[in-house]
C-alpha cells in the first residue's frame, strides 16, 4: 500500500495540445509537491503583463492545492521563474496578495522560459497527515 497520491497523473495537455507526462502534484506523508504552473487556461497561454500572468499562474497553483485539500497557509516554499528580472517588484505585489498572511520561503530567479510566458510558479506544501 502506497502513501503517495498523484493528482493529474494521467498527464495534462499543454500548449499545442501536447501531452504533459507528469503529475500536477504528488502528495506523500503530508507533503504536497505542486508542479510548475504557467499562466495557462484550458491548454492555452494567457497573454498580458507579468501581473496578469502571475495571477493566472498562482491561481493554477491554488486550484491544485485546493483539489488536494490544502490552502495557501500550508505552503512552505515556492519557486518562481521570471522571464525578465525587471518584473520582480510587480510579481512581488501579486505574490503578497495571495501569500501575504502566510509568507512561505521562496526562491526567485530570472530564466528563459520553455513556453512563451513571463512567469512560472511551483510550491511545496505541508499539513500533518490525519491518522
């Protein structure tokens, strides 16, 4: 018997309807690891400013957390990738909107994106398993 639960293990559909061969999230012994989320809705990237894209990407993270029974208060660490370091302060405003009351540890780096977007966000969350 496994204590591992996979959310979206069948793989999602990414840009261009390409099959994505990974789980949206994996839960193990109270830990939830959420895969990187870009500003995508229904397999299509959302355009706009980094602020607009950050709301969508973080919203995707929060939807996955909720599906697994977690909330933003359970997030212990986020990873953030920005296409342009000049977007750092604008992104921080959006991040604070969602995590201001329960700020997690975070890493933020500038990185060229694999898809045509301005931001990607992943996270690790924890809540004590009910026995």
